[in-house]
């Protein structure tokens, strides 16, 4: 509960609109004690998953995502900005069994990852973890920056997961570029809303996410705020 209150205080400090804070509080309660459900999904999803440092960041959100993502038959084409070792890609490909995913990453790591990153091993693990999906033609891999990908992309998507460079300016660019190519009724998932790596709180993803929500709220049919944010497009 202490961490919950600290997050509220930080959101207030960066001038988060009250309707976003209230949405977070509302969704904190049903997701607060879901560890067992999340662990069950993790066990079911990840068999023989290779990981350089056994990171489980994405796994903390498994129940939240599964319980809030509906209309599975409508999700055919997915995009992921930031893939690391492939945990999120594996989850989405299993959740939406008739879908394909496009994964975009430099596999160089951001500032927050450099202290434990071995980029060659991380990318190799991604390739191994996603091998069976690649062989089924369910995976497209782009080793490039998100900016270059968006500049050359001509596809549109039903679900886009944004977890790339976490600096506020780049997060805002990635979100807006993603929104432009998200299909009607599609889902935009924004990671690390409550990630406070930079001492200047306004340099973290939450500021970019708040600004995007304020500027585009009328285009949402649904928004769920927690550690991640799920937005459905009108």
C-alpha cells in the first residue's frame, strides 16, 4: 500500500489529470491481489523460455492484460515496439492464436538496461524463444529504431504494444506514431506508466502518456489505467 500511495503522489507532482488518477485507483483494487492468477498464466505460457538475467518485468501484468483484452477474434495483426527477449511477443501470440506480430527493437538496450545488458545474448534469446512462431510465419522481426520503422511502414495494426525507449520525448513520438496506424476498435497498450527511473519525474514515460491521453481522449472508446495502460480506439 505504501508503494501505491507513493505512485499517487508522483502522479500528482507531474500534474496528472484527476480522471487519470481516479481510473488508476479504480483498477488498482481488482489487480492488487492477483499474484496467484498471474503465476498460473506465466506457468502456462512460458515453457523452456531462455532469459539472460531471468527478468520478469512483463510477467507482472499477465492477469491484467488477459482480463482486459477481449474480442480476440478481431486481433489479427500486432505490432510491438521494444521486444527484449520476447516475453511479451510470446504472450500476445498465445493469447491471440490467429494473429501475427511485428517486433521492432535495436537490441542495444536503453539507459536503464545498460548495467546488465548483453545485447548479443538478448537478441539470440529472442530468436530462440520466437523460433517456432517465425517458422509458422507469425513473426516479422525488424532490427531498427522505432523512428525508422514508422518512417518506412505501410501496414496497419489491430493491437500495438509500446515498450521501447523510455525517455519521455521518444515515448511520446512512439505513441503518436502508433496511434496513426492503429485500426478502428484496435488496442494500444502502453507499458511502464509507473516507471520512475529518471530523477526528474517529468522525464519518465508517465508524462508523455498523460499528454497523449489529454490530447486524444475523445478518440477513445475505452481506457484502463494501471501499471500499464490499455486504450481502445473509437
